[in-house]
C-alpha cells in the first residue's frame, strides 16, 4: 500500500510498523527458520539425493547463475532446493515464471518476514538487477509466464479508445477488490487488495498474469496482452496520474466513509465554533 | 398637468400608510419586530440545517436545468475521455456533461452533495441538543416528532438523490434497496415489482426517483420545516435557566435589529463553508464509478453517511433466516430485520420519547426552561446509549474501509461491531449517568462551600486547609451560607468572581459565564436601569 | 391591544404607558413603548463603546468595512476565474483541475467574509441588549375553551348527522368509493405482478434455453464472444453473461455469473461436495465451476474471488461464500448459498449452460420456493 494520496501517505505509518518488526526478532526468526530448513534440507537431500544431483547439472545462463546464488541465500529456506517448495512453508516455484518473481520480490512482498494472512508490501530487499536475475533463474528452472518487454501502456495517440476500453475492463475485472478509485479494499479475515496508486506498470502486469496471493489469475487467453495494456493505461493515466478535478483533496477516493468524516470534522466543527463566537458576549 | 412635487422624505411614510390601509399590517408587524429570542450557541445548530436546506434548494434547481432523468441507453461522447464510447443511461451521461461540460456544473454538484451531508449532520447534532437539554418536553412534543420525521424525509431525499446519477455506486445502492423491498414478508416481491415497474432495474426507476427527489420529498420537507419553525415561533424558544429567567418569560434579544442580523450573517457563513468544502474536497466522483452494470461492483461500496447506520446494521445482522414450513414454504430473510424493522423502529420510536418520559415521570406541566444534561442523568444516559448505538452502527457501515486502512481483519471488525452493538450502549449509559452525578455533586459542593481557590493555609494548630471563596453571603464565622441548587452554571474558578481577569478570553468564556453573576435564585432579578436609556441608536 | 396584568407582575408594567403622539419623545421612546405593548421590557440597551466615535468603534467599523471589501474582492475573483479559466476536463494534471477549487475557495471566502461582516456588525456595533418578554403560555381561558368547544359541537349538531342516520350511511357509502377512485389509478397503475406470465421474471435468467429456441445458451464475455475452457487460467475467474441479445446489459440483471477455474485439488473437493448435493449434481465441467454473481443477501455482485482460500466475498455486506462447498455462506449476513449454474462444453468447444439455474437468483423473498 504505497498510495500517493495524502491518506495513503498517512497510513504508511501503519505499514511500517507492521512490516518491520524489530531487527533482533527478524534475525531470531531467520535463524530459527534457517535451522529448521537445514534440518529439513538434510532430510530431503538424503531422500532424493540422485534427483537433486540431476537438477544441479542443468545448464543455467550466467544471469540465472547469479539468480540461483541469491535464491540459495534468501529463498531456499521456504521454497526449498531448486525451488521445489517446502511442505507447510512455501510453495514450489516451478512454473510460476519470472513475472511472479518480479512481482513478489520487486514489491518487497518476498522474502516474507513471517507467515501471516498475506505477504505485506515492504521496501524491496533486492535491486532491480538482482530481481531480474532471480526471475531468470526461476524462468529457466521451470518456465512460466513472463512480463513482455517494451512499453506496457498503450499510447493514446495510436489508439484513442484504449483508455475507455481499459476503464471498462478495469470496472468489470478489478474494481470489485481494488475499488473504483484503485484505493484497495478489504478481503476476508485480514487479507486485502492493495492500493494501486503506487504500483508500477510492470507490477500491475505481473500481478494480472500470475495472480499473486489471493488475486485471481488473468491469463493471456482471458485478457490479451493488449487488453492488459489497456487496463494499465487506465490505471496509470486515470487513477494514478490524473489530478482529481473535483477539489484540492480527493479524500483518498474511499467514497462516502471519508466524505462523512469530513462533514463532521470540517463542516460541523467550523460551524459550531462559528456559533460559539456568534452567541458569545463580546 | 403639472406633477406635484415629490417629497422624498414622505415616501416611506406614505407607502407604509398605503400598505396598512390595505393589509392592516402595522400591529402584527410590530409584534414580529419585537419578538425576543434567547441567545445561546447551541440554539444555532438547527439553523445550520435550515440554511443548508436553502443551499440545497438553490443548487438543486440549477442541477435540474441540466440533468435528464432518462434511462435510455446512449453511447457517451463527451469531454471525459475514459468513458468515451461507453454505453450508458442518459441520466448518467447528462450527469457527466453536467460535471464536465457545464461551466461550474461540477462545483454546483459538489455544493449540492456537501450541503446534503451538512443538512443531515446538523439535523443529528441539533437533535442531540434538543434531546440532552430536554427541549422536547411539553408543549413541544409535536415539534420533536416533526424533527424526527424531517430526519426520515432527509434520509429519503438523500437516498433518492444518491441514486439519480445512475452510476455504478448508485445502481448498487438501488439494487440493495430493491433487495430490502423484496425482504418484506408476504408483499415483498410485489412492492419491489411495483416500484421498479417490473424486474430490477427496469427503465422507470430513475424517472420515479427524480420526481420524488425534486418535488414530492422537498415539498414534504418544506411543509414540515415551515410547521417546525412556525411552532418555534408561536411557542417561543426555550431558554436556559439563569438569573431573571423563569418559565414564564424569554430573556434575550429582540428579533430586530440584532438577532435577525446575526441569523443573516450565520446563513452566509454556512453557505461559505459549503462552498469552501465543495471547492476543497472532491465528493462522489461519479466518472470513476462508470455506468451502472449489474455485474460490476467496487470494494468499499457505501451509502452516504446518514444511511450508513442502516447499512451497518445489515452488515452486523447474523444470518438468521426464518423458514415457515407451510405449503411450499415461506422465508423471512435476515435482511428484513435490520433494514425494514430496524429503520422503521429507529425513526419512529424516538418520536414517542417525549410522551414516554412524561408518563414515566408523571410530568404534566409545561417546560420552557432547559435542563443541563447533568441535571437529568437518566435521560442523558439514555441519549448516550442511543447515540452509542447509532455510532457503532454507522462505523460498522464503513467497517471494510476501517479494516483495510487500519489493517484489521474484516471478520474481526464484524464481530467487534456485533459485540459492540450489544455491550457499548449500556456501558455508555452507565458512564454518562456517573459523569452527570459527579458533575452535579461538584456543583453542589461549590454551592455549599464556595469556590476552591487553590490557596492552602496553615492554621495555628498546624492544620492545613484550602481557602474557599464564598459565592454568596457568609455567616458570622466567614463560612459561606449554603446556596440552593438552581440547575445552572456555577462559577468554578476564583478569577471569575473578580480576583483576576479571565485567564482565557474568547468564545469558550461566555459559555460558562452566568449572565450577571448571581447564581442563587434568592438574588433579586436583574432590574431595569433607567440611566442606560440615554445611550441609544435613536436620535 | 390590552396588556393583561398577570399576578406576578408583567414585565411590561415596569414602565408607565406613554402617549406616543407626544412630540417630545425620542424615536427610541416610541420603540420602547411598542415593546412595552408587546410585553417586552428592554432591560439593557447600551452601546458597546465609550462615547460616540470612540477609537475602538472606529477600529471595528474599519474591520467590518474591510470584510465587506474582501467579500467583494473574492466575488470578483470568482467571476474573473469563472470567465477566463479553462474548465473542460483534461487528462493528467491540467489547469482545468483547479477550476472547481478556485471557484470554491473564492466563493467560500466571499461568503464567509460577508457573513462575518454582518455578524461583526450585529455583535460589535449594535448596542448590547437584554430584553425580557412575557411568554404568555397560559392556555386560553376556560370560558374561551367552552365557547370554542360548543361552537364546534354546534357545527356538528347543525349538520344533524346524528339525527339523520340515512345521511350518515349515505355519506359513508358515497364518499368511500370516491376516495378509492383517488387511490385506484395510483395503486393500480403502479402495481405489477411479479409472477405473471409463463416465465415469471423472478425464477428465470438469461441462461434459460426455452426463449433461446431450446438451444443451450452460451456463456459469453461482455462483448458477446464465447468462452473456451482454455480462456480461463487455473486460479482464474471470469464474469460471464448469457449469450443472447442484450445478455450483458441490465435487462438481464440477474444473469451475471462467475465462471471459476479451480486448482485440481480444490476442484476435487468442490466436485465431491457438488455431487453429494441433489440440486448441484453434475453441474461442474472439469475443474470449472460457475456460480451466480448476484449475492443472495442484497443483490450486489459477490465477486471478490480469493483464489487461495476459495472464498467469494460480497463487498456490500461482507458475506463470504465457500466455493468448494456449493458456495455455502460461511460468514456475514447471507443465509442462502449462491446458485450454481450447470455448465458443459458444446460441439464447437464453447461453454454453454446445460440448463437455467435450478435455484432462485438473487436476494431472498417471502415466497421463494
């Protein structure tokens, strides 16, 4: 939730508190997980040693080699050796594709700090190049969806209808969770759909393609790459970059809840003070 | 023929004479000019509602010049690019044109919407003032009931207005309204089919809501507001107790010149605040919601704040469905209880409260003096209970937004609301009663012993004691004679009595300041001071 | 008007009546006399300033004048910007985005300045006043009550309805139908039978094959194109409409359906539950399952599909439905499961509805079977 609305900025305070537990705790947790992982990895290794060997001989490109090194450092605890997953801790990453890695790691959702209802967005731990390398590794390991190269938005000069088409698709596929204004929304039991105000075009594309967390997958047969670009165009141009025409503040585009709050906090408060002054003896 | 020379100085007198010849206006007009109104800030809260209603009428008339309440499908081709080419109803298209192509139309729309929110907010605040001060007691029970009816009418006006643009959010609201009608036992499906002219959504509802929103409901509001004000006028305003104020008089300012001028100024201030809010805060961005489609919805779909208590109750209602195993079987869906019974009860039971209280207290006298909330702890407790219920229900109406923005589980919010709705109101009652009794107690202590000065003295025998400044006469030992409890402000700070200048000057100051110092009803009422008449505005 | 002297002393009695035609009286004396006749005693009426044209008064006058001028200036700003500023919507950060804020701020400042100018005038310049008016809240005298009561009773008596029973009956029988005539067009015009016709609207959706010539209705996107199984990814969902004319419009507001492609293990669980249910038996096709999108609680689209927990959440009142268990409501106010649409794939490889919904769509009502 890195919304760039004023309200979003305010709420980031909550994010920070939630997403960054104390360093000591983080380390302790990591150590515990590492220990458990070592024990488990040992067990898995003895059981499937030949298979593991076979995987190791796979030919990896140079950048994937780098990615593997990063993976073995940071991800292997939960996603296991060769990204085959660890029962009860992390799913197999075979076949998730580089798009998934770029979304999960690029938004800081992975590595997770602890197991919870939903991976929180945090400041990413890896830079863009490292994310690409890890994505490359996972891609070469098991294939899967990839973010296409090139521009992920549609130019309105080439296709003036793209914005309206994107809006139409956005409202039928996306608003139910992310809201009309892209401010995000609550899901069941502590899960939520994040705000789209801070999302990059790549992240939105990757999210549609891979369906991270509880988000449904929108494969290329359902929403063609062009339709995805139209949606991104709408999110980018209408929801992120357009200044709201209706006032200096958009109240977070949360709808009637913040509007109702405003009428009491601003309207009624000012007028009650005015009434106090009017009836006061001068 | 030569015209007679016009004596300008004589014109007003002649006109006045002419008017009185015809309409006999002088005597009643004098009574009007001379009406006395008590002055207190809390008496101005209802005016906010009145003035925002006037703003609503003004801006609303402007909007009708451009809005087209038709559900005919058209393809939009206007200034807003993100909807160009989209199929939508004429109503929605004209709302978009009104926002983007009529110069200043968006500003007017936002003023109208903010004024509507302010209208309802001030009704609730005004209602709280009337309730907590006991202003609804005989002879004003009918006016209280009219006030409650005004809330209900405002609620309906707001809901119909919210539905008119036919955007995604208002369509969702309409669908819920249809579901609420459907939930009525026996006749539900008939009611819904009749109002929507067939199956939801049909092609009539916007037109029907339009005529209700611009004619029927405003007509009702206008009529009830006139009666409401007429009764205030005829029965004269209540006043706080205080020196010289009795159940048989009104102490204040005459309507003219000062009181009316203040009202006019306050109207402009209310208007100004609405304009300011309409410019600063975006409200109801219908262009983001898109045209209504039965398959589309947004997270955080809420009604406007004054409907949220009902929506909150609907959200909190457990899934209790009543099956009636007769014939093919009949059902009463859980939606029926909060939305139909709940709304009905919450808007009608309060109407009878004045009679219930009078019967319980066996009180048949007329009351024109208000009570401070602390002087009737039970009523204050009941009011606190009712408002806590209302607030929990309203917050639950936005519980998904709260859950999302504060990272609380949505299911936990629902359960918190369910439990809170049961537990918090009694707690509020208990707390309010305790606070009232405590405040009363403190008033009584001051009346008995005088004001605490903060000066600690040591007596000759080594005993420490605090010096109290007497409020009234003292006995031979210098101890204050206990004063009677009068149900009005008791000075609590020494400097109020002249030891020092008031520490804080400003609008909070007069609230607690008694008009002319004496507290005891035993003190003589304020008397006329002849010599003051020399300084006048007249020549 | 005669001033009634009340026992405890009307306030108007504080001063003696004066002859208003006396030329020596000041205008205020006459005002006071008028107030006295309205039972008002002006107790205090004093200027808030020491002497005429005092320094303090001049300052207040200056301030008020400034507020009036400010009001006018802000109103001019409003007019100027209203005329010259671009107002038509432009995408991005455009100057037109500031049109409404400028109007609001200038008009707000103008009105607030005017308001506070008037208020300061009333509060600061006008003399401070305390007046006391009699409330006159004593009810009418017993005599008056008697007279009015008798007059009303007399009215009834003169009409003689009691004495003329024939008239009484005739009035009732004559007026009641006329009253009904007033109500009849309103009620009769509005009333609609929800159950009329061979295909009552409450129980049929666009997926009913009968109006489609008996052919199963295709599941389509909003643009009318059909859907093949490979179009929906695993863990994906798509909103589908009946593939008939206007199928995706609000004419078929009860037809939007959510087609979900479950993961294999979830699908197995869902199939087990679905097969065990007499109504939903054989409704799934492969790992695909279709539920009505219209919430059984209040009719909002229950479309927040959580692909890992297999829940459908309705954003309006937070009802939650478990997809793998016949969309049974597991949380919130909904008391009835979402109806399942029986689906299959036709010869051309597109999804079709095997039949219409077998349960009633949408919000519950009294006579729902």
